[in-house]
C-alpha cells in the first residue's frame, strides 16, 4: 500500500486549493456508490489538482482480487469521465496508481491486524467511508477501534439510510459515538452538496433584496419537489423496506426545508448553521393520526410509460404485492413568527414524467392591481423564485413585465433565468466532490449533526405510524404521471397548484 511515485501533476483550477495528503478507505469499494459516485468524484478532484500525490485511496470488499484487477474495474467505471476531459486519458493512469484493494470480511477479525499495520505510521487525515449497509456501521466502528485506527485526525462518513426509524437511528449513533467523537462523524446527504443548495444561502444572506421579504408577510407558500423518472429496478429489495418517506423526505427534503426556513445564523460555522436548522425541525407542526389524512398523500406507481417506453408497475418489479409508497406529498407548517400561516408543500416520487428537483418560493400577490385585468387585460401572477437542483442547476425569478410594442400596457409573466452552466461556464462539480473535500478539511457545515437526525425522525415516525394505523393501501398512479390525483387535491383545495415550467 505504498504511496505512488512522484509524477507530473495537474495544476489546481481557479480557486481550488490542493488538499494535504490523506488516506481514504472505502468500505464497500466495489459497490454501486463507490463506482458511480465516489471514485468519479475523486477522479475529478485529481484532474483539478486538488488531490495531491502521496494520498492513498483504499477499497475494501469481501471478494478476492488484486490491485491491478481492481484498477481495471475502476478504469471501466471512469472511462466516460476520462473521455469528457481532454486531460482525462493522460491523467487516469496516475489517479489509478493511488488506488489499492484489500479483501476483508468485516465480521471476521482475520486480515484486520495486517490492514491496520499497513495504514499505521502516516501523520495525516484518515477518512473511513462506510459505503455499506447500516447494519455494518457498528461492526466497522468497533473493528477500527480495536485495531487502533482511530486518532484525533480520523473521520468517519456514513451514508443514508441512518436507520429505519428514530430508535434504530439512535442505536447507530450510539455505536458510532462509543468510538468516535461527534466532531469526527460526517453524516452525508449529497443534496446538501449541490451548487443550488449552496446558492440558496448566498441568495438569502448575501443580497439585501431577498432576506427582508423572506417571511410570512410576503411569501404565500413554498414547494419542494424531487421527481424521478426511474423505478426501483435493482434496488427493489432495499426500497421495499424503506419507501419514499424514509428514502427521500426524512433526509433530503427536510434538509432543504430547513435551509429555506431557518433564521439567519450567527456565522457560517458548522454548528451555527446546524443550530438554525435544528430550530426549524423542532418547530414543525406534528402530523399524526389526527391529521395525516388531510396533510399527506402516499402513492404507488402502476404500469405505464416512462422515458419513451412501457414500464411495469412497482409490484411487478418487486415480484410481490406491497404497501410500500413510491410517492409522497405532504403539507408541512413551521410554527414560528417568521412562517406562521405559510404552508410548505413537499413532493417526491418515482416513475414521474421528468427528472427534476427544485425549490419554489411563491410570493404574495400585489395587494391592489392598477392594471386592467378584464377580458384581454393583464392578469397578474405572483412572483416566484425557483431554485433548480437538477438537471440544469440554476435560479429563475418569475416577474410581471410589459410586453414590448405599442397598443397599451399589457403584462406577461416571464422568467429571468440564471443557468450556472451558461453564466459561469465549464463543468459544474458534483455534490460528492465538494463533500469529500469538506470531510478532508474537517468542515462539517454540510453534514447532519446527531440532534438533527433525531429531530427529523421524531417528525417522520408519527406519520409512518398514522399510515400503518389507517390500514390504507397507497393510492395508485400510472407510471409517467405526476402521482395520485389526491396529491393535486392536497394543494388545490388551498387555492394553489403545483409549479410547472410555464410559470
């Protein structure tokens, strides 16, 4: 596991500062997450000169293979990324030289002493990324402790799902907390690393235009949506134990809600940001058996058409009947002075018409219109601020504007669009690239603290319990549509509608 020999290195791009040499150990190094997300992210950081020679990336898995065999597998996974960058093919071999592979059975002590000895000695940051099931988090943490692989410069990264309810999440956090300090634990949510999510903080607190209006007096409602066109395919067994509420709402959508609704933090320090988010979670109106039927909708897709082809229903993909939801819509309320009376509508689902994630802040209408709103006149529409997380990250502000030309003062609702790709050019970094760099730097701002996780589950668990007590199957919806009709009714009975690109 020796460091690679000195080679010519790419020059750091723009404002990207090189990281000090570090060790990154990926448990589950042959899995889908490692090959599709983590290693491509690390490769792009290497291309930009942020990862320096002397760093080591070690993959851990149970099957037997050599370093060269593993590097061949990674080369295949990185072929597209390398081809997209003119430097990629030349630099790929240098990046692969940083990689090594170790076979370990996480439940068996055999092999651990030798592995610990190989890692020992280097005075550097050491990151253990647990890209394995949550049932193995405690096992790995205990092995790392027993074999002396934890010191003050060690960090551990854990992926969602962090448990399936509050009780199991607490058990995992207890197990991690027995061997790691809270400052060493990085609970990752890749949505928090997206450029648009970062830009939300900049828009709110870096511009005098928005923050004075960011309150109930001026905002009518907020929508947060995460739509997927794919079904569950190879993840059916996992997904059936999870469902959309646990898989998307408990972490991704609640984190976005917190960033929209939080009070201005004292600073951008990790704890100041997380303190502000925690206050939002604790202010959420409880959804229980008393009001779940009015405030939530759960659905499950049936056979239909998606991405231009016929697709099976969820039960067909699973191979059995199931009450697991593949769609959730709900109405949340933040009970404080800033947001009193402002509903937050959350929506997520699989097999929807398009892949998109966005936050839509709809402002209140002008209190009095001086324009002719009769037949042929200008019907005023509310201003909207739309933050697109995917697929084309950017910000759109919808405004009423005069239609050019003579013939009277006619208005039209039009977008002022800021596409990050068009405005700033070049390739936009993936969320994992930012998050992995922050782990090495020791910056926890974009990672969840234990009390945040606990507060999120305290809000989610009663919803789940209410559904189970009601003994109602998820409402069916045809694949390729926007979910059950009840999701439309959820928002339209309040006199509102789900946002569409037409404004």
